[in-house]
């Protein structure tokens, strides 16, 4: 149910707040380390999103596992804003000693640069990549009472469709814009700050449909509150096996959210290796694999070079498609 999911997010918010308050009261939440073999102190993980979202939950699961592997604490600090750009720029400026790392989203490097001025875009080359994590797929949903069951139904409705997304410069915005443009459906983008508010708006009839990450909407699908019209993966996904892809319905729209682990540029090689190895051991645990399934995440735990290839491919394809269809993702003024 929506309220149970939101309650969980409220709980995560409270836990996050308590960590921050503890830090203000004198309990150290970060460490620059001391003499001896790395790590000699806590390693801070920052999140460029609010508590309770997919990136936040992934970060917390990794922090728990890596902390066990390295024998130190990894406090998680939320620093939302600008689709993760604020957190990314702070990480970029941090000391490259391995005591500050972050999970980052592919959309920040492959889609956001297509929606903001060049000076505001974040560059992948400004970070050290520690390895890939997982893919989060997008789903187009409608209220169960709408009568919509497919993209064709939206087209046959013959009206302007108000669609909610997870924000400007996100995969949700890109997937939606490409779909409606290719289908010839008149539509208006209504961006929200994440999947939870977009889902709330949909259930409150503020928008006609919404594109959010599968993990954010799966409970409402199971509860038959919303109907999935399409997934934007290359193939059908195991979490919603009965839902056809947009491609199956005749539209060349394949967009997903991919996440990977990063550090400030220039951390020592031995530190990079320790962090990457600890992350790999975490991903191999039963607990983490169950976490992936519970949150509808597909593991893609590849090397830094492979991460770069994936992102380069995304960026090239997305720009070509926006140019082809004359779509602008820039925020409306």
C-alpha cells in the first residue's frame, strides 16, 4: 500500500535525521583517517536524494555491507538537490583519501546534461569509478479506474495527457517524452522531486499517468491501485513479467536508471581496490541479493571501464533520439 511505503520512507527520514543530529552533538560522522592501513576511521557515504528513495536505500544497504567488510562505520548523509548534482559537486571537491564516497545515478551524467546549461552539467571524468551496482527500470502507470491498459489506449483517448515524472533531466522524463512524441500523443510534462510524490499525485488525480521506477510503484501495482501500461526496459522484466515493453508496443524507447559507486578523483590505488573489493563481497551476500529482489533491482556489478562504456552508450543514444524527435527536456519557464 502507498501509506505503508510512505511510512517506511518517513522512518528512514527519521533515522537519517538522528544520524545528523548525533553528528551535531559531538559524535563523529566522518573521519579523515589516521596513521596506519586504510581505513582507520569512518567512511562517509553521501546521497544526492531524499531518504527513502531507491538511491538512498541502495546506499544504506551497501554501507552496511562494506562497513562489515572493512570493520568501520559508514554513516549515510542525505544531500538532495538538482537530481544529485549538488551532492556530486561536493564529492568532486572532497579530499581524495577514500573517506567520502557516493552511489551516483547514470541519468545525472547522460540525461541531465541534455536538460541544463553546459556550465551546470556534472562530468564523469571528475570522479574515480569504483564499479557498477544495479539497474532500476521505469514503468508507465495509470490509475486503475482510468480504463487505460496500454499506450494505444492513451492515443485513442484523443486528449492532452498530463504525465508525472521524477524530475527534470531524469530517465522518467526522457522515457515519457520519447513515448508520447513517437506515438503522436499531445502531452504535458509535470515533474516532481522523485517517484513518491509523482505516485501520490497520480493517485490524487493531479496527473493522468506517471513514469516512475518499478521499485517505487510495485506495491501499488500489486494492490491494484494502478495499472502498468509499459516498461521501458529492453526486454520484459521479472518483477512485472506480464507487462509489455514500450518497444513491443511499437516505440523505440529503452531507458533505465543505472547506479554505480564513485569517489573523488585521485584516490590511491590501494584504497580504490579495498573499497571495490568490499563492495563486491557485499553484493555477493544473500542479504544483499534479497535486497535487490525486494526493491526490483537488476544487478549489473561490472568494472569501472564497463560502467564508462554503458554510460557513453546511453549518452550517445539519448542525445540522438532527442535530436531526431526535436524534444527539449529543459525546465519550462
